[in-house]
C-alpha cells in the first residue's frame, strides 16, 4: 500500500541555526543516505570537523538530489540571459 503525499506547512522563521560547510561526505546504505557536513578551519586548511550529520530515507535523498540539480540548472540558465 502506498501512502498519499501530505502537504506540510513549514514556517521559514523557525530556523534553528545556520552552519557553514565547505565539504560534505556522503554515505549510502540500501535504505538511507547520510550526509556529514564538514567545516575546514581556514587557518590550518587541514583540520576539519563535522558540524552537522543528516540521515535521510533513500527516496527523500533521491528527491533532494533532483531538487538540487534542477535548482542549480535553473539558476545557471537565468544567469545566461
């Protein structure tokens, strides 16, 4: 049985925090994708620390991949005009 999509209202003013990251590590299993966002110290450029770890269901990660690709493509097309 497949479930119907649910409309979820997101309040954009409820951001918990913002973190800057120069690198991301991606780990995939049969059911999940884990993203580890890494901040590299600009003074040493060799030391990094994981500032956020996000684990997504595989289908959500695939949707995120498509959304990022389409958003970048649209942005680049607008810049060319």
